[in-house]
């Protein structure tokens, strides 16, 4: 099948491939340029006219940047917030998704609508309410507030996706385990969750990446430099008179590459969790 | 989408249970939703009707005064008009460009996997960081865009694309289209993949051209995916904040603001909580309307199918 297709490398096919690669290049281009900027010297960045490629490849930028900006702090904050939010989402969405897949109850529809609301209302639209609430709990400038908010706004993806996985697992398998003397929680832990593992991994990665990239809430409620996550911390470069673009883009490369790799790993499940709210 | 709906049908044992026995399972999720969505909404609406001071302490019922003040603010109207252009322009171009792109990456060709991976970049990367690199690429003197245009002989003088009033807002819109295409294309791709191959093959056996097959068979079957992609985009683009905030701050003045960034500016830069919350409530209602449209339309297509 494949070999016959490969043989037919017609003119039309060549056009398709060329167009596809050109488009791929277009979407990659800013990130390639980001990388090329990150290895230039500061003088070269401000030289006029500029050049397409670095004249000197200054790899040292990736070492020097740690001394020239509180990147380590930003990275630490981003990791703390994203990992904690991911754990919280799992703790909350696993039981909810399981229950939705297995049981019908009154107000189920209302609950589904509320879950959908977390996906549809971005933090940006509610930011003043959020700010006042966080202030009310005395949690301004705290990780805890960011963790809870990031978890809440990314709940829907995990619930839709995991509920889909759980309902694909026949309840009989679990019931058999119950007869064998397992408790319901044991049956869940030993049988259902391992089968739903791809869904769990996808939920973990999606939540982590979403929290990693979150900007508006962090911008609004975090004020100390040492608590700023990467996207907010890095904007500090922009306001400066002499912007250190090379360090800025070395930092963004460090921030972007891992999450792109993670997203590629869950590529085939991404759409399901984002659009499933409509078919439930 | 296809997988989700077939999975649902195959789910075997679903039992009816009481709300009380549901609470241990869905209670934590419910609490989280109340904290992050319900509370902020109630708080937003509540303070939009109060006379709030900058410190945020005094709360006297103020009726519709904030709303009247907002409507009397002459800056609101150009911002509102621009928001319409922002939302419909970006969603239109995103969908129009994603349709052929989804069709393209649904075909079999060597290296297709890598083309799809390339498309993941703007989706996975922080929008803040993507906006930063576009700012740099489009920089008047140091940007590669002007360098290329100069070398091609298309411009003589450096053009400040991001800050030039003639181009500024369109540049922001283009960046928004750039970051919206990957998600949209993937949703449409999933829609294309859910179309059974035999239908398409039957059509080509019957002598339908590629274009006829696409228009008469694939496109109608794609309608649901298209609807979902369009409406999620409407919401995301309306809520979009980082691109404008990073590239122009909505400036100069309010020249590149949308209602979303304008509301943020009013609250956190100008300490005008009253007008900002009134606008926040308005923004909230807009999203509510789009969401109800979404629910209504997806339900309609569902019963139809």
C-alpha cells in the first residue's frame, strides 16, 4: 500500500509537499529566529543594517543569562505553580470524571455547564473579580492563589478527556474486581486508572503547559520579583532602555522547547479534550 | 469528536444515584469552580453597582452610575468598534486559512508528521513569548522583516510596523491569526479524519472531482467541527490579552485597545474600578451570549446527525 503510493511521486504530489514544507517553515520561522537571536552578541543585535544570520555564534549567552536576570527565580516559580496546579487538577478531575462516566444524577447537566464555564470564561474576562477575591483571602502575591486559579481554569479539559476514557472502559471489568473483594477505590486504582493512563498523561501535560504559559492572572496578582513565573518575569526585559534581546530569547527558548516536546507527545489527544464539552 | 461520541454510546453501566452520593466525587471540582468562576463573577457584578474607591474599601450602592459613566466615556466607542474588527477579522482569517491547511495535512506525504509538529509550536509556546519574537522580527531597524524588504527593494526607509498607526492594529491581528491557526487546523483535521473513507471513495468512483467531493461531501460533514472551531475561536479571540499587552499595551493612547485590554487598563493602570467593572460585566455578557449560541448550535447539529 505504502510502496505504491511512494512510487506515484507525481507533479501534483511534489507541489503538495513543497507547499506543506513551506507552511511548516512559516510556523517554525519565529522560533528559529528566536534561536538565532539568542546566540548573537549584544553589539550585533543593535548593529544597523542587521544580518539574517549571526556573524558570531555566542553560545555563552545561555550560560551568562543566569547571572544577568533572575531567570532561575522565574523558572522556579513556573515549576512550583505548574506542577502544583497539575496535581490539584488531577486530584479534583479524576473522581469527577469517573463519576460522570459511570453515574447519572440530578443536576448532572448543571454541573456539566459549570465545568464548561471554566473553559469558556478566561481569567482575563473576570480579572477584577479574581483580584478582589484573592485580596479578600489575603493571598495577593502568593503561589497558592495562582495554583488554585490555574487548576480551576484548566479543569474542563481533564474532566472531558478523562470522562471519555472512563466511559470507554466497560463497568463489568470493575465489577468483577469488586466481586473479587476489592474496594471501589482499589478497583479504580488497580484497574481503571491504568487503562485510562494515556488520558491521565494527556491531562497532566495539558494542564502543566497551560499553567506554564498563563500570563494575565500572574501579571495581576504577583508583585515580588522572586515569585514571578517566566512569562511575567520576562516582560521585565521589554521595559528596559537597552533591551537584552539575546538573554530574553535564550530564556524563551528554554521555556518553549520543553512544552512543545510535551505537546507533540500528546498530539493525538489534544483536540478531544478541548472540544468534547459540546458532545456531552 | 467522533471517538468521544462513539465512546459514550458504548458506555455500559450507568446508574442513577442521588445528589448526596455524588458530592464526594464531584464536590472538590464544584468547590474549585465556585472559587475560580462563580465568586469572581458575583464580585464583578456586585462592585459594578457600587461606588468603589481606589483603595477598594468603601462600597455604597451606586445604581447604574458606573454604567452611565462608562457609556459617557468617549474612548469607549472607538474601542468597541475596533473589538468587532478584532474578533470577526481574526476568526474569519483563521478559519479561512485553517480549512485548506487541515485538508493539506490530512493527505499522505513524506514528512507529514514533521509538518504537523511544526504547527504545534505556536500552539504550545507561550503567546507572550511568541508576541515578543514577532515584536523583534518587525522591529524597524533590527528586525529581519524590514531587512528582507529592503534587500528585495520593496522599502527604502525602515518602517516601524508595530508602532505605526497605519499598520499597528493589523500587525496585532496577524499575530493573533498566527497563534489561532494551529488549534483550529487540528480541530478541522479531527473533523476530516472522522469522515468515513468509503464515502469519499464512492464519490470519486462516481466521477466526482476533488473540488466536488470536498464541497458536496466533506464540507457538510465538516460542519460540526467548523462550528466548534469557530465559536471557541470567537471566545478566545474576544478574551485575547497578551498579544496586545506585550506588543503595544493598547497604545498609543487607546489606539490599539480592545474592550478586554481597555477594561484591564481602566482597572489596573487608571484605577477606574467603576467603569472597568461595568465594562467587565458587558464583556461577561458577550461571552455568555457566544457560549449559549455554542450550546444551542452544537445541540442542534447533534440531534440532526
